[in-house]
C-alpha cells in the first residue's frame, strides 16, 4: 500500500491534500503530515511530524528519521514572490538532501510540486481559460519566478 508525505500540511493546499488522502484511507494507509505546528486532529492514518523546512539539512534529517513515503506532495511556499524564488528552491533542495541522508529517498516513486498553477500566473491576475498541462510557464521579465 502506498504511503505519502505532505509538506506544509497546515497550509491551505497541504491541509486539503491531507483531507483528500484521508477520504481514501484504504488506498493511502499512511500519510505523514509535515509542518511546524499541528492545527487540528487527524484520523489514525495521518501521522503528524514537526519540521521546519527552513532548517539546515542536518536539522531536517533529525526530524525526518521516522518519515518515509513513496509519494511526496511538496506544498511549501512563502508569502512573497521574492521569498518564493529565493527560499523555495533551497528548502526543496535541503528537504531532498535530508531524505537522502535518512535513506528514505530509496522509497520515493514520485514527487509532486504543488505550485503548478502559480507557474501559469493564476495568483497574479486573470489567466488563460481554460488552462491545460501543456501551456508554457510564464517566464517573461515582468513575471516573478517561483523556483
């Protein structure tokens, strides 16, 4: 049975992913919720793990010793575009490096970066409608980078 890791699970996207995975607990029997704070109680299949994704690789490694998952929903993001670009790539890199150090990376089959719509600029105003997966990412000089 697949297990999963959801980062920033107390944020809007992360919380909704955890709730959706819980609705299918027979398919997702173990969900590791990673966040700095636990804001609500979850069912038996959701395991809360305290972690600050802005920490160093070694500090995160300590927090991730008991965390494993075949699927990772990486939903971490910050409150400004400048921080998103400057920090997101570093926290993702550190998180993956910590999984390598714990050995958990050997179990990983798929990593989903939960930011896709932001790459199309939906958080910046009106966007193409309908959007499709093959649409190009916005990368012109007047658009902020996400990673």
